[in-house]
C-alpha cells in the first residue's frame, strides 16, 4: 500500500485526468450499451427456446409472443354462432397478417362466456415484417389494443362491442417494467447522500458519491467492451449500478473514516492519507476479492442472465476498489481538509467532533441493557418481510398484478364478467410433425386436466414445412402455480418420438 500511495501522490494530476476521461467514456458507453444487451432468460437447449425459435422461423406468429385477446359482446338476443362474428377476426388476419383463434372459426365452446353472447378470441400478431402471413407488423406499445380495435370494430355485428386485452397490454397499463436503472440509482444515491450527510456533517459526504459515480461509469465502459465479444444479459445494468453504488460508498467510507481518525490523532496532509491507506487499503482489497469470488461463479452457470450477473459481480468491486485506492487518496490529499472544515453536530466527550453523540450513547446503553427484547423486536421487524417474500412470484406476472385501469383492464373485466378463464391470456403453442396427426394430438391435449381449450386448424397459418401448430388455452394463467403445472402436463403428453430433426416439437413456454 505504501508503494501504491507513493505512486498515486507522484502522479495526482495524471490519475485525476485519467479517471475523468474514463468517466466521460463510461457515460457514453452507458447510453449505448443498452442496445447491445440481451433479454433472453430461457436456458440454451431448452424445449421452450427451441420451440419458440422454430415457431418464429416457420410461422412468424405465436411462440414467445403473447396474443392480444379481443372480447366481443353481442347485444341482447345476439347469437355467437352468427356468421358476422367471424368477420372481425378475418379482418385482423387480412389487415395485420395475424393468426387467430376464436369460437366463430370452429374453436372450442369454452371460448364463449356464461351469458352466451360474449366470446373471446386470440390474435397472434406477426413477429417480423414481410414474414409469413403478409401484411404489416402492428406497431409495438400501449396502443396495441386500440389499433386492433380499430381494425375489428367496423366488421362487428350491429350493436356489438369490443374490448381488447392481453398480458403485454396489461403490463404497459401497469407502467411497463417499472423505474429505469437510472431512476433507481438516482434514488439510491439520494438516500446514500442523506446518510452520508448525517455521518460526516460536512461537504466530505459528497466524496463517496463521486467515487461511486466514477466507478459505475467506468464499469459500464468495461461492460460495453465485453458485449463486443460475448452476449451479456441486460440484468448486468442493475448489478453494476446498484451493487456499484453500495460497494463504492462502503470502500470510500472505510478510507475516509480512517483518514479522519488519523487527522484526529494529529497527523496532517499526505501523512494522514498514507496511514489511512496502510490499514483501510488492505480491507478494501480483501472486500473486493470476496465480493468478486462470491459472484464470479455465476460465469460457469449455463444461464445467460446469470452470467450477466457474474460479469457485473466481477467488474464492479474491482473497479470500485481501484477508484477508492487511486482517485480517493488524490481527492483527500488535495481537498480533504477543506471539504471537512465546516462540520455540523455536537462535539464528543473529549472535545473532538468525532466522539459519539449523547443520543447514540444512550441508545447503545439501552440496547445492551435490554438485549433480549431488542433481539426479539429486530426479529419481528425482519420476520414480516421475510414471510411475505415466501409468496413472491419470480416468474411471469399474472393479470391480477398488472393494470387496474385503461382499455386493457376494461377488456380483462369483460373477460371475467363473462366467466371466461383468464388462461386465454397465456396460451401454449405446440409444434408437431404434420405426419403425427395434429387432430389426434389436439384431442389428447384437450383431455388433460388444466386445459381449457385447444385449437388445431388445417389452414395455411397452422400447417407449414411438414409441421403443424397447435394452440392450447390453459385454465390458469402461465404465471400461476397451476398454470406451470399445466405446461408440464402438456410437455409430458407430447411424446419425444414426435420431435423432428429440426427440433421444432415442444411447448413454447
């Protein structure tokens, strides 16, 4: 540490300029790296991934793309068997190149509501412009439901109404994917600033945040370089930003606190920084190595999104430690005393500002005196969130956890009012060789517990390149435990002998 400290002090200007250049380059990389990150969570070689790829390649609709669900309600006395109920779905097929599933198109009666005049359908939009099916791909975004409504509404029977829902539309109505990484980091940084201001009581509180910002930006620059040679999951952004904020502030606190102690002991200038680095520096290096080892093991896990966490876990502690051991000593040696000159708060019992305050001393004595009640109270406070976490859904969100207002929610309300199962929002696509007899396979799937309806048309949108596409509508949504059990049952019901050489026979979820 003494050798590193000597090098740092001899090249203070150079080190400061280097970190400034790295931070500026990192800011540019942070803006551009998002476009180079992957959003794939399915492990390579899984049945779901193979099937999704095959469906996208062969059919251009369905697979990983969830459908929109138009809910058509006929006026009193209306008949869902009337020929006019088929026209809106035909318009969606013609105008949007979509593949549709509906009762009016020979679908299952279970797609009709309990009132007998409400029916739901599935509209699978094309995944690629110019792909199978013709037509233009529908624009993405929260207006999907509105566009489909405009296409279908002119073809509705007189007096009928239409509302369109769907998992992705409900997600958009609920605010999409939540706050961005930038917003989360800013909120975390402001919270850290409040704590640091309370701890330091001076402008020195800004220094750990500056080190954290520089470390995060430098780490994004490294991530940008890694994306040029391998795939990296988008989760690395959160790992770098949020873990980076924590470890960089912690490493800075270690060194700054030791530097303050050395100054309180009578050491000034560069000597105080050197003595602080001699002890805190080793702790910083040890901590960074421990954090990196704890997360770097994820690089060998055959899951792309976990490798993204591993990359972030390897990069951010190393960069944060490097910044704390090079940039921070330069700041403390050059401007530390001036930043720490005006402090707020009471003096300690020995007259120095680093002594413990009366309130904290009293609090500590109370906790020690009543240690058992203190432990029980702490356990109760932590037990509540821990118990709630047991029921946390880490997979696909279900409709009840999404939008509570807007067009998509109105469509969901119509679906529920008609007592049509919401599993229609998360259908399962199955591809089998055409020679396997799609009708027989559909009959087998239809008899499974948890299956609400099955569609297996003989039309060109359902039969391509020697394969046949079957869409299974489960009773329960895919994001629920029952829905996952249904997917497992569907996989078990499709014999592996039906898998074609192109590996395109599998459930898509």
